[in-house]
């Protein structure tokens, strides 16, 4: 719900750990909901760069969020980014969901390009 985005964004300065990867992911989602694409990409790219753990499913989630931001903003690269997220994901249900989501994105993009 984008109605909560301004409130979420206003709370960002109060977060104690501004460079925590999970906080950065939250910030990216709030910025995406508010349509602040540059800020959303900046936050999710920082989360991806700073993430050092070997738990690939978290990195997969960050890549998924990045793909959604790119798609929403009509920026090329969302397909490759979501494919990377799928390749990193370990949960079979999530993999299937993301594959369906990717197919829908491609279909909608192809449809929009014909109009």
C-alpha cells in the first residue's frame, strides 16, 4: 500500500543502523512504494554490495526486490536480475512463484510494447 510510504520514509532517519543490509532492504521497499526509484535502487544496491553472509536466500530476496524496482521504473535489466534471484533462491515454492512472476512481467512488457 503506497499510502504508508511517506510515513515509512519519514521513519528512516530514526533507524539506528543505517547501513544494515536488512534496514536498507526496508528503505528500498519504502522508497519503491513512494515512487522514489533512484533512492530505492541506491538502497537495494547497497544491501547487495554489503551483504557478506553465505545464506544465498537473503541475497536472492535483495535481487528480487531490485528486479521489482527496475520493472516498476521500466528500466532494462529486470529479467536478468530476477533470473539471478531465482538461481540464488533455495525455497522451491518461492522459486516457482518468482518464475511465474517473471513470466507475467515479460508478458505484460511485451503487451505494453504493442500498444
